[in-house]
């Protein structure tokens, strides 16, 4: 688990995994939580069970089929009896105790949100496409609390020294918000992008000012899964839930 010293409301639980502590074998070693990456399903399910036990969760996390979009799943209206396929979404929201908002990443940015009162929570999967298209804004819009009362926690993700993108990515962000130009550094005919800085900008423009970041580069750290570094690899999870 990623250890943090962030201020978290007493009624809110958060967790962000690394790649250690599971049963999966190379190249998924060892706490791979993704069923869609080629790992043996029985090992992934064993890892998910280990995660639930370690966090003392009273219910299984709601695992999503993430498609780099902006759809936010409201877990309070979700029928938990869905059988085979996980719901398609890149974020989830809840104000019901025990419904665990969960996203999986392996370089993309996990964004966890809650309100200061500890009565609403959400998790968003922010790759550059989803972030640019507004997944953070769509997730924050689910909250009934004012934006100034929200807290954001940004987990491990690809760092600004490793995230090389084309000019079209910079143009996409800067076309929406010219201030985003400061998050791109020229690198030959490409740019190095700061996805954490871009998320902080988008949150601050919403009025979310309480933002905490892990500042861990998944590509540079062998403790984390990285798709850009390894191609065939596992997935970490970032989770947030209400305790009561």
C-alpha cells in the first residue's frame, strides 16, 4: 500500500495499492488487481480477496470497465447483483456506506474525492484523454457539497519527466485552458506533460483547493505497475469509501 499522511475525514477510508503483497507471477507480480491484462483470473481474484481482507472492507469494491471516457457511475443506484461484466465507466460516486469507489491504473492518474463532512466520496480514472475531456469535472459535479468543501487525493502516476506526448495533446488542453501551457515542456518535436499538474489546474478552476498528491512516478519506481515502461503488466487500485 502507498502510505500517506494526508488529512482524511474520520468517516472516509482511502487506499492506494502498489504492486506488492499479492500472489500473481511475473510479469504481473504480485498484487495485480486487473482481470483484463492477461493474468490468471484465479490469481487476480485471490489478490482482490487479499485486498478486501487487508482493508477490512464489508463489501467488494465496485470494479469498473474503464474506457478513457467521462461517464460517472452513481453507486447508490447500482444494482449490486450484476452478474458477469463490470459496469462501463471511468469514475464512480457514492454517499452510501460500504459502497467502495474504485479505479485501476498503471500510469494514468487516480483521483479520489470526498467532502470535508465525510458524507460523499468518488474516484476517477484520469488518463490524458479522460482528463482533457472532463472526467474530473464530471465526477466533482456529482457532489452536492460546494466545490470549496471538497478534498482531492492524487495517487501515483506517470511523472512529468517520463510522459512524452505529441503537440496535439498540448493543443487539446491549451485550447480549453491556456494556463495549461505551463504543464508542457518541449522535448524535441514533442512535449513532456505533467498530468498531475494538469489535474491540479482543472481542480483549482472548479474551486477545489484542498489537493494532496503522492508525487510518485509509476514509470520510475519499480514498486508500481507501469504500462509505458513494461507494456505487459498489472494494475494498481485506488479506493475510497464511507465507513458509516
